């Protein structure tokens, strides 16, 4: 399969490009002007998510599937235009389009565990993303094998938000959490997530949503403690009040870090045979890629 990967130089996209290449697929990376080589990619094409014409031009007839793993712009109209531009050449062809969303669209889950059928209740940082999801899934009605992947908080390879926890611990000399150590995060290793994308590309029916989560609800206090051990420090987590975190990080991101969720991904295991095998988040933080 020849796969165009949007965001192939990013945290998730780079792991995906490597996974697809290892599986024998031919990866075509879309990159901004000036980038001539991308790890795992057989070809690099020039484009930008803010340039719909360039996006459409990149989806040539030899492309069997498109994975959008690029970051959202924060502009609903721009992101919608990017989706339309990428899916336009795929309509009526049965070719695959995979869009990367995230579990924050589900909002706070309370005592329940959200699954793929749960209604969305997005927090402000992803407020318009459910509409983008609907736009993607609607393309299934026009002959696109369109699907949505919602990753949890991604860890592994020393990156992602958990890497920020390590940096905070190193700076403070103690673990740090936003608002409440009891807040729970759904977690997924970046390489397990790449495996899920590969399974979705191979077998997922059009119009479906898949959760990329290996651990439904990990207390952030446990993650912060493991991050501190990776940084070589100990102690009980210090709580960063939400208003102070918001002043430094911006209110939308601070709210996201304080979001309490429990999210399942049983559909991917049951219907796609997804079998995550990498270390859990706490182990990865304290003795794996962050140590």
C-alpha cells in the first residue's frame, strides 16, 4: 500500500511512518517546503495544512490511503478546508482516509468509562473537533473509506505530554500535577498507537471511530511520581492550582491536563485484533524511554 502521511515528522506521525515502512508499505510524507528527507518515507511531497490546493495535489491516483496525523490549527474553518481538500480526490474511489482526533472530545467521563459509542462533550481546547470528525465520517457516504482514530495521552520514545512531566519534576525537584493527583488519563504507547493505525488502514470499515487507548484510566499522580523517578527526584506530588497553571500554560491546555477520564478501546481489540505489547505508562516513565 502506498500511504500519504500528513504529519510524518511529528511525534505520532514519525512512529507511524516507521511502522508502515517496516510492514512493507511505501510511505509518502507531506512536509513543508525545504524538507527533502523524512525517516521511513520513500518519497517526500511538499504541502502545508493551510494550503488546500497543495493538499489536493498531493493525493495523486497512485496514493492508496491518506493518514492525517498533523496537528490541528485551532481554526475550525481552516481544518475543515484541509479535510475537504484531502478527501476530494478520494471520493468515489473506496480509498482510505484516517483522521487523528483525540479522547479529549469526550470530555470528563465521571464514574463511567467512555467507549466509541459515547457522545462527545469536548473541552474548549478541542471544541470544534467533533464537527471535524463528523465531516470526515460523512465522506464515507461519498465512497471514501473514512475513519477516525482517537488516541489517549501518548507516551513512549521519551516524548509527548509525559516528557513534560519529567521536565517539571527536574525543574521543581519533586513531582508536579495540575489541579488534582487523582485525575485519570487514558494512556497509549506511541508504537502501539502506530500498530492501531496500521490495523485501521488494513481492515476498518468506512464510517467508524476507534479509540487508541491501552490503559483506560491512570492516575496522574502515579504518572508524575514515575516522571520524578525518571528525573532522579522523589517526594509527594506538588499540586499546581488550575488558575496558576492556566496563567503559564494557557487556560485551554491547563484544563485539558486537569481533565479526568476513563476511556476504553475494546472495539479495536475485538474487531481489528489490535494487541498492544509495549510497556505501560508508569513503567515506561520510570524505567523505559524517559529514564
